[in-house]
């Protein structure tokens, strides 16, 4: 399977954002 670089980058950014959100929630 071949992934489109664009969608891969966008998915990675979303993944990082989710990690930050969950990290903040866990911190609180």
C-alpha cells in the first residue's frame, strides 16, 4: 500500500495534536 505524503503529514500533525491534548488532560 502506498500512502500519499500529504495525508501522511496531515495525519502525523493530527496525531501530535491529539497527544498534546491528551497529555494536557492527563497533566490536569
